[in-house]
C-alpha cells in the first residue's frame, strides 16, 4: 500500500495498492507503447541494478554500508522505495 509518493509522481497516491515487480513499465519508451513487448528500456530486468534509477543511490543501509535493492524491488523489507513504473 502506497504510503507516500515523490515529486513528479502523478499516477499513484497514498492508499493505492501496488505490487512491486522487476519488469516495470515507464509508459514512455517504444517497448511500453508496443503490444508485442514488455521489455521497457528504463525498467527492464537488470540483475545488476541494486540502486534507484534517478540518482544511483540505495535507500537502505546497515552500519553505514548500503544494502542494495534486489532486482529493484526490495520486497524483502516491510517498507521500501521503488520507481513508480
């Protein structure tokens, strides 16, 4: 359940129910506009991505060391920060 949204997020609001997935859709790239592909240019499966897309930083840490987002979803945690796509 969305607790809060960041600046520029217009398609979600607090209280919305969401499901974190690792094959998101930005809604703008050619793949997202195609009926034949779900391989979004921005949010495609990337096992190397353990950080937020817009700033390259993790939102989690322990003892000052970053904990990386698993496949960009962080579904291991009770609360998480993810891309709206």
